[in-house]
C-alpha cells in the first residue's frame, strides 16, 4: 500500500527512489550472463541440548538475501510439479494445499477409515540433514528434477542463469569450512568450554549412521548447506524427492492401504499391513544410503512408556492400536502433534513449553525495561503492550467485527489449526491462557510499585483494558 501511494505522488519520497534503484540492480545481477558470487554467510548459534549447538547461517548483504529468496522462489514454483504429493514442506502455492495440517488430515483420515484395525507405523529422521548434504548430490537432484520437468511440462524450461545462482549458493558454504572453524568463537561466546557444533562424523555402530560410512575424508568434502537459507528448503525437497518416489513405488500393489508423508527430513509411514510397512521403510532407508545421508539407527520398540517419544527418532515398524499389550502403542507423533489411536489430538508437550517460555520471556523483557529507567507511559500502556504482543504471536490480530473460523495465519495457533473441528486435549490449550494471565498479573503487580511519568488518557482508542475470550488461545480452536 505504501508503494502504491508513493507511485501516485509527483515527488515520491527518497526511500521510494532508492527502492527502484535497488530493483534495477537486482534485476541486472540476476539476468547477467556472469556468475553471481554469494559472500560467506554469517554463522550464529542456537542451543540444542547439553553441549550441542545448531549453526544458523545468514547472509548480511542485501543483494545476497534477495537473490537467495528470488531464485529459490523461481525454482520452487517451476519444479513443484515434479515433486510427490507426500512432500508437505516448502511447497509452492497451488489449488491443492500441501502443508503440515494437510498431512495431519491424511493421517486422521487413514486412522478413521481403519478404525477397527491395528495399523503399523515407522518413523525416520536424518542425522543433521542440512549439515550432511553433499553438494554433488544437490546438483544431481536439481538436474534430475529438470529432466522430470521436461517430461511432465515440456513447454517450461529452467533458465541457465538460475542454475548458476543455485551452484554459486552451494559454493559459498560448507560445514567444515564455514562452521567447524567457528567452534572456538562459539565457546567464547557461550562461555561453555565444551560447546560444539555437532556433526555426525563417526558412529560406534557399523552401518550408514555417520558421514565416514559414505566419505573417506568428510572434513575435506563439500558437505552441508546453509540452514536458514531459502535455497536450502528447496534442496531438501529436491534431494529427498528420490526417496519419496522410490518409497511410493515400493508400496504400490501391496496389501492394505498406506500413508507415507515427509516434512523436510522427517517421515512417517502408516500401513494396514506389517509386511507392507517393513518393505516401504526398508526402501526409504536404502534411498537415504544412495543419497549418502546418515540416519539415526532404527530402534525396535516393544514396551510403551513415558519415554516412548524421547527414544530414537528412527523407529522400526510398531503397532498403533489401543490396549497395553506388548508391542502396542496408543500414540504416534508427527509435526508437533501427538495422535491417539481413536483420533484424539494433542500438542507435543515440548511445543507447549516453548510457547510458555516465549510468554514468560516477553514479560521479563518488559519488566527489565521499566526497571532500567523511569517509565514515560502509564501502567495501562505497559499492560496494553504486553497484552497486544502476546495476542499477536499467540492468537493473531483478532478482529471482533469479522467472522473468524479457525486460527488466524502467522501465529502460534495457526501452526496447530488442525485442532479446530477435531477432538483434542483442551487442558493443554487452557494452560497457555493460564500462563499468559499469570504473567499479566505479575506485570500488573510490579507496575503498581513503580512511579509513572506521563499518563495516557482513558479516551485513547489504542488502549484496551480487557482482552476477553475471543483473544484467548482456546477461542481459536472452539467451534461456535
């Protein structure tokens, strides 16, 4: 809207003219026959557990960021038709919506269709996927997708300049060169002398569970793609599309119905027949070996307990059914959801706890700011700020004048919109509203003890004293 308004002006603002110049520059770089070179990305860390940290790569230069986004978007939209429908992450917009919630819908549909049957489930997770991708495999996957595109949509051709940008993106980064060399800085920054960027170089077990199984000298190989880049999401789909195609092919013609789904490097396979599940799972693992990707060693689960979800991320086929018999498991987990055999949904406890921590961190931030200096606004304004921010990242910007069906986009609740209209554990969602209220009262009590400067008027339309049920977490999932 701001750009449209500036276009109509006779004398646009300086930022508008600068924006036009930047567009011309990016267009020139993208369409040039010369190969564009990405600068080395900046590495930041994200704590995982214990002494292990995840490396997050980001480009500092604006031109790098824009070309990363634009070229990845172009390739994703052109090559989306070559991917399988079982891939539900980072897909281009189309008439058929493929995302995490559509994946849960497919699982629920299979569960309800086979309501009286025992289903067999297998799960697999790749070890440090983004850190282990071989650049040669990434280039082969792009070439393979382009060949499939020629068959499926002959009139679409991928611009050679786009391929050059893709390859330049790969050349700007490798895990050994860009990340492992930063470990001393990581230790200094975190104050942890044992902090490391974990990389599955070696494994105590024989088999495809480490990089050394595939590469003699992994540290000298071009391995890893920037985790956080737009191209990286595309590469994940292009590489693992081969595993999707092989797995789907292996399931064709076998007994019973099967549901195979992949979200980035996480997969779940659900089959009516145990042998079908075992065959499909074995095919997927063989495909990972062909792609030179190490995975967590498959674990045979026999007894259900509290640690079921915390065990190996790769589980050999197990039985999904009610009861407490040996080898029977009432719950499965996928994409932050936990699904019971009777189709009851709940959110993974770690996702609930992370969101509670975010609410607490916001309250602590506001409290520290008002403690550091004398506030120049009223208590009502501080509380309004807390309420507005919690609602924005939790429930979205709810408009009471519009009919709302299900969670709004771009908020925590939207990530679990599948709860709307389904049977789910309500106590989890109610606990989030209790957490927000607890920190609201904590902030309110703190504000009562402080002296304030300028006071906002009660007639200020931007201040709301009461945020009721329509703004709560629970209201986003309830059916009127």
